[in-house]
């Protein structure tokens, strides 16, 4: 089976695990990272992810800093990103948003539509 890979980047361990469990149950291969720096280290080692779910406020490297670094690497610029945040006013322009705490139905609908 050729599973689609999703990268979930969030410093909240409970949120990360909950999202991962829900999406694994839907047939995705899920890779988890606790901050942007960890996610940047993982990206080159992954089979190209079909999408990234990205928190904004994280220690070590924030979501916006990760997104900026990702956009500076041509191989990753077209990977879809959806922002998961409690503060949608801080989202980089043009990116889709899911507001924390996202419900299961909204999560699955958004992921299916974007990825």
C-alpha cells in the first residue's frame, strides 16, 4: 500500500499525538515533529510528504520561521501547508487555517480537501 505521508509540527505533545492517531486511522503515514528545527531535519529524510500541518508558536524554531526556511528550498515550496493555531491573526498570507482545538470532522475534511 502506498501511504500518503503527512508531517505534523506542533510543540503540544497531546495535540501532536491526537492528530497523528486520527490521521493514521484514516490511512496516512504520519511523521511528528515538536518544533520547526526538528521538522527541517526530518524533511530531507522523508518520502515527499503530501502535506504539513504546522503550529505557529513553538520553542526552538517557530512555525513562521520553519515556513520561511521551507520556502527557501525549491524542492519543498510546493508542499501544501495548513496552519493549526489558536491565533489565526498571525497566519502567513494565503495559507489555510484550522483553529485549535480542531474537531475530528473538520480535521479530516480539511486534510482530504488540501492533501
